[in-house]
C-alpha cells in the first residue's frame, strides 16, 4: 500500500508496454513504483495492438531496435512466461503494378538487415494467399521470419517480473502534477504525495500532458487513431496459415487472428489523447481497400476497435533525460512499434536512466543515444 510521503527511486508514469518494460528493467536496481491512471495496465494502446514482430517495419532506428529485441522474444528469461511470446506468421508486402518501384526500394533497403526476405512473383504470392485478386497486384516481398506477438503474455511477463522483484504497481491513480524538490521530485496524486529520485514519463498518448503537469516542455507528441476490425472469410477458406498482408504504401493490412481475419485501413488520424473509438468512415475505408485485394466480399465485422499510436516528428521513440530538468526521463513516442521494440528499447532506456554503457548490440546497428534523446526535438 502506497502511503502519503511514500519514497521510491523510480516513479514510472504509465503501465502500458513502455512503462511496464522499463519498470521491469529497473526493478532490480532500486525501489520502483509503476503508476497507472486506468483500472488495469495496458487499457489503451497496448491492449488494442495487432502486434507483429517484423524486422522490416519502421525507420532505421525502429528496425535496429526490433532486430535486437529478437533474442528476448525467442528466448525470454526463465520464468518470464508460461507460453511462447511469438508464433510464426510471415509478412507479405504487396504491390500493384504502379507500386512496383516502391516495392523494389523497400526490398533493397531491408535485404542487409533481413537476409531471408524474398521477392515473389504473382504465382508464388498466390500460393501463400490464394484469395488475393490476380488483377489487383503484381508482386510481393515476403519476410518469412516475421512473427505474431502474444501481447498479453509479454505485458503480463513484465508486470509479474516487477512484482517478483519487489516493485509496486498502483492502478486508478493519476499524476496531478510534480515539482522539483532539491535533487528529487515530489509527485502529487489525488490523495497521495510521492517522493522519487527519478520520474519516468511513459504515459503514451498523454506523455506531453504529463510533462506539462511537471513543468517540463513537451516534445510535440501527436496521438494518431488506428482502426481495426475482425471479419470472417468464407467458410470454405482456411486462412489460419496465411501471412500478414500489408500494402507497400501501408494503406491497409490484414492478418489471420484465430479463424478470423483482422483488418485495418492503416489510418493515422491525429486526435487528442482519449479512449479511442472506431469511426464508421474508417471502417468503411478498411472494407473498401481490403475488398479490392481479396476475391471475396466482407459481409460484416464481428468486432471493431481503435487505439492510439503516438509519434514525434521523426517517428523515432524518445528515450532520455530532459535536457532542462534533471531527473525527468522521457520514454515516449513509440508509435506503432512499441510492442516489437519493447525488449531492446527498455534495455536501452534503463542504461540511459542508470547512466550505464549503451548496449553494444544497438550501437553495432548504428543507433546511438542522440538518435533517441529528447534534445533532438528542441529547436
């Protein structure tokens, strides 16, 4: 039980995948308190993610963090989870005739990082997803080693590890404000005052608001709504072994989810931080775009939802101490890549929090602290 005047070494704001993973990494390094404003951790973006582990996804920094995360997903620490974190899926990057140049650029960009990628002609693509319309697409690129991520197993593994190491998780408590108190911070909740040496802002779409409540300048984070739905293939089509199919310009995607298909228009609608809800026009757009690629109609959606993916200007995560406020650490802006990068990004962030050596595996792929620092966003 957290009491008034409670003290900790690390106060982490937000118990989604970012907050849970950094709290997990720090839980053996001092007293950790993970704070969540909702009734349960992961209610917003983390709990609504259709996560894939795909090394080809995202920009240069994201791809490097994803690659380094692979070992954790394949071989998590003993006791971390009772079930595998990843299962085979594969990703097909699909291109129409007019998109072939973009597909070729994508293929050449990722060959070095993902040497198993393959260029597929139309017939080879149809052997993997027989329901694609022949008159819609020309070629595809297959990333065969992409995996489905069990987001709940991953998230719960981080949370369990925090508790097992003596950390505390406090739900239904919102940070009202925080202020410097000498070399530490005073964090004000509705009925509680917490003293912490380090305040870690992992509040997802609310990270800028948290910063402002702490007297810290924001990083111009933009939450963007992403819509998804589940729909049924015809009863005579078994889609369970299909890879995920993604338009090369990311105007839609669909992937198997049990015996269903999960589809999205890959929308990125800027919104205020909120409990996101799907909009009818985005769902209609998903149906329109996906039906152009498939040879069967989408008759109805059995489930619909939306989540928030939050970005800064360069679509690269923010991880580092605020240059103007000692002891205030940013871990935000993961966009749609927070799940697949969480093992590496949390390790990187922990090294920065503790002012330890930056992980060699990450620097070997050309990523340095300056790529992630909030200072890059301050003009």
